[in-house]
C-alpha cells in the first residue's frame, strides 16, 4: 500500500475528528455564553471557526455536491434567521451603547457626574449585551456548518 493510499484512508477519520472537536467547541461556547463567560465563549467560537475552516479548505469537492435533507434544510433556514435576528439585535444594542457613551461624556463635561456615571453603566451593559448577541449569531452560523458537515458524524 502506497503512502497516498494510507493517507486517503486516514483522511476521513481525521476529518471526523476535526468535526467532533468543532461540535464540542460549539457546545462549550453555548454553555460559556449562557453562563456569562463571554471571553471563554469567544475563544470556543474562534476554535470552532478555525476547525470548520480546515474542513472547508480540505473538502471543497464534497461541499459542492452536498445536499441537506429537508429536515436539515429547515433547521439551516431557522438557524440562519435566528442568526440574522441576533446580529441585528447586537447592532442595535451596540449603536445604543455608543450613543449613551457619547451622552455620558457630554454630561460629564457639564459637571453632572452622577448622571454621567449612570449613563456610562448603561452604555457598558448595552455593549456587553451587543457582544453576546453577536456571539450568539456566530453560534447559529456554526450550527449551520455543523449541519453541513454532519455527514462526518457517521
């Protein structure tokens, strides 16, 4: 058996392991995000993105010929919609948080410390919620990649 034949036999197993690690990273990201461990969630999302990137790079032919089942397609569409909604929510919160930050700065310049601090706290809260919404959108995107590569789970 040649080296390339051995590598060809091992490739699907390697891809299956990469897929399983990516799914585990998504699961961990969801748990961390739910527990308000945002930096850790972000790290798991980055890891899953990287792992799915490897699969996309190494399996372009398989990606072209891939078809989802009707149930998977429905789930994909649901995830896509939820991801778009979460992203839009994150953008709105981010804009609002930035506005409150500007208001806080202006009020502070006028010498109204208490009101400035209150607005600053609201701005920080909204910016944190915006980040969580963006991370949630990324998780929905990753769940769609999970559906796409689900054939490796066999």
